[in-house]
C-alpha cells in the first residue's frame, strides 16, 4: 500500500472543493429572533409618519440588539472552537483540520448575513 502525503497546496485546493459540496451555512441569528426584529422594524418604520424621532430611536435600538446578539453568537462560537486548545500542548493535524472547518463554517455564516 502506498501512503500519500498531501502538500499544503493540495490541502488548500481540496478544502475549496469541500466548500462547494457543503450545505449553505445556517444563519447566525435564530429565526424567531430575526423575525421579531423584522416585525419590530416594520412597526418603527410605520410609526415614522406620526413620530419620526421615536421611529429613529427604535431603529437604533433594533440595530444595537442585532449587533449585540451577533457579538454574543461570535463569542459562543469562538469559545467552542478554542475549547480544544485548552487540552494541552499536543494538537493533532486532524484537530487542526476540524478547527479550520469550524472556522470556515462560521466565516461563511458571517458572510451570508
């Protein structure tokens, strides 16, 4: 049996092929949360005619809530990804490969916003 050793270039090329086969990334924010924000946005927008200042304040609050939740989601994802590093000094190539896949998935989810 001949053992193959892949170069870094081979791994990078193969990772691109894997990306094409993956499912579309799941959203970073839960659907019920985003739907609630959308509903509240429509209310704020509809209220602009009667109370423009209040509508803008509500819009600002909604954007702030979305950004806060996104930052929390990133922190949670990062904590999960970094948990493997807490095991000690020896991290296998397989562990690194899995970590890169998780980062790639999270990155794709960020870009899908």
